[in-house]
């Protein structure tokens, strides 16, 4: 199993500003797996995600992400790593001065897409995948919260990432909309991307089963009977 793991952490400690946030983490995820991170606010869930895309340093243990050794990765290689990871933020982070389509186009161009037809085609594909094919011309403020989150997911999957990190993707949404977003992430997962999702909503775990890890007391531990 370890050869095909997209992330493999063993005995990892994660630090932020000289303070140890999480210690002795053992964690792995393979293609097509869906993993929840649960735990109180401030318990280290977002910190853990930041270590995966190179925002925070790892000082101890072995940490491999998509073939990169996160203890020794050079700054210049981090953009290449991040291009293979889709990130879904709770607060959307859409560019408010441009349309949905322009938001997506911006990401593709920033990640090296040049051909106009390829760009158009990929944008159409992801909008269709998230059920937003008719909304490309809209500005973000013309969309509901759930629609904006769908666009954020579309943005995250533009480059067909092997790994998607979703940080509280349902946090600002009503229950029904939140469920639709998790269903969408599950559908994407079933096509081969691995997904790590942080959530406060414990009800989702029974409705959309996955592996569960809990952040508590500086530890990240798998919950076997969730």
C-alpha cells in the first residue's frame, strides 16, 4: 500500500512559529480515498493541510507528498507540487472583479495553459462536472454560497489533481447545500482523486462514509469506530 500512497507521514511533527502544533503524526492516503479530519477549532486541522502543500515546515519524521520529501523540498519545487493539489477554501477566495469563467481562465493561464481552445474546453468540462455550466458569465456576487462553493471546486479540479484538500467546504452553507457539496466531492473522489476534508459537521460522517482522523491534544489519530 505504501508505494501508491499519495501522502505518507510517519512520526511527523508540524511546527508554526517555533511552536509544535501536531506531534508524532502517522497518516497515509491512497488514490480514490476519502478522509475526514475532525476536531475542535484550533486543534490543528488547517495546520495539517498547510504542511501538505508546503506552507508550514516539517521538522521531524518522514513526510512524502506526491513523491516529494516535505522535509527537504526546495522552495522552487513547491509551485509544481501545488499544481498537483486542488485546494477548496471555506471562504471561496474567488476574484470578485471577474466572471466565473475569467476566474477559471486565470488559474489555467497561471498554471501554464496556453491554447485558447483547450482552455475553453476545460472550463466547460469542469463547470458541467459541478453542475454550473450555465453560470460562466456570472460574477461571484451574483451566485449563492452553494453556487460559489461549486465554482471553487471547479477551480480546484481544473488541473485534474491527484489530491484535493477541502478545508471546511460546508462551513458557510445550509445543511442541504452542504450535503450537495459533499456529494459532489464524493463523485470526484470516485473518479480517482483522493480527498481530505476538514469538517465540524459530524452528521456528514455517517451519511457519506470515509476514513476519519481526529485532531486533539496535539495528536492526529485515526478513529476506527466512526
